[in-house]
C-alpha cells in the first residue's frame, strides 16, 4: 500500500556550497544549551570561582567522566589543559573554561561534516538503531528538514513486523506531504527494494528507509540488516549512499558498543544523536568522536521533542553549550 501526497516545498536560506548547513532555526543555540542543561550543571559549577590547582583538575576529571566523555578522552583533554595553563599562564577558572571549550571543539570538529545531498538521485539513506532510540520520529523530522531544502522525499517503512512503526511513519508522511511505501508483514528487504526502484522511476531526490529497531546482540536481526542493505544495492548501484545510526544520548558509553556493532554489519556512514535534553551524559559525543581515528560524521543532534529540535551538528556551538558559554543565536 502507498500513500500519495504532493511533497511540500519550503524556501531555504542557503549558507554554503556543501548544501547541508543550510538552515538554522532561530534560537538554535538557546535550544542546544537548554537541552544540555543536565549534562552541564556540574561542569558549570566548577568555573564559578576559585584557584586553578590540582584539586580543581581532579574535580574536573570526575565531572568529565561523569558526563560520559570517557576516561581516555578525559585524560587527553586534561593533559592539554595543563599544558595550556602553563604555556599561556592562565590564572582564572574562567580562562580554563574557554580552553576546555577549545579542546572539546578540537575533538568534535572532525565529526562536523556536510552530507552531500546531491551525491546521487535518488540519494538513498538507510536508518538503523536500537529499540527506542527515536529512529522513526527522527526520520519524520529529517524528512521535514529535507523538504525545507527543496528536496522531494520518499519513505520506506521497512519495519514490517511492528504495525505501530508503519502507522507512525505514515503519520509523518501525512504531516510532511510525503509518500510512504509500506507492506503489512512483508519482507523488509523487498520493501526497501521497491522504494528505491520507485524513487528512481519518479525522479525523487531522497529515499529514506526505516528499519526495525534491534539490539547488537541479536545476531540474526543484525544479519537481516546487512541483507536489507544489500537489497538497496540491487535496486540501484551504489545504494545506500548513507547508512545512519540513530543513537539515544541517554545510553552514554553503551553507545560506543552500538556504533561498533552496527558498523560491522551495516557499514555506517554517519550518526544522529537524539534525546540529549533528557540525559546528563551529553559528553558521549566526545567519546564517540574520539573513539575512531577518522570519526563518523554526526549529521544531526536532537535536543527536544518538537520537530525543529533536531538540528545539524555544530562542533563549536555544542562545545560552548556543554561548558556553559554564552553565544548568540544565528
């Protein structure tokens, strides 16, 4: 069954040739800073006053680890901070806060990469994630964002065993006036194959394939994910062009194992981190980025429930929001 609507077209303010960081909703930094409040609260308290001594660095270490930045990245950050304090003669904790922001941004910056929306037509995006990560909702939000980039979108409801997932995707399709390809109880690989084929025939700009939530320990389901990936390549050479893992920010360090497992079976090309507003573990983005020599791009972060709370990842603004610095909204 297929729902048919005319794709919505919303004018966008183009900010660069790469085509990804095109739209920032007013108040983005305010939303981000508010969303990271639970992660930031203990960290900000360290910079309220006092001397920069070893006791301060020990407290900072405990706080960074508690924010799920991870032991190894925390050790690297602290060593660089100590070196900066000596080299630049930093005296106040406020000066150290700025240096900390720079170090966090330095780690995160390689993950701030644009998605090339014009790499293929259709650009085929496969979405994956564990149960409850917010994958289907995220797809709806991305579909709206893509419409704002003047891109036509087709959705594939490849979570064929959970009726609620198909219905949820259909609702997002209605809201965004986007077609949804779905089958009841069918083979998810076949659904995705049909959707990619339909996208090619219609000249659609982007095809997004939803998949069922699964745990990395469920080997049979992880192998199914690999099969769904291959089916897209049969429908269109080179597809999927993007394989995105939706990571629940509340999972903290467990997210590292998820990224590794899904990458093994599906060959990840990027990440979306959701639910950062509901966790004190927002530092996990630093841990994920520091884990690999060439970090996976973090294309979006979610800091709220509304459709505009999913925003393109910006390393500088994220680092500033994490340490409680003031920045103006775009």
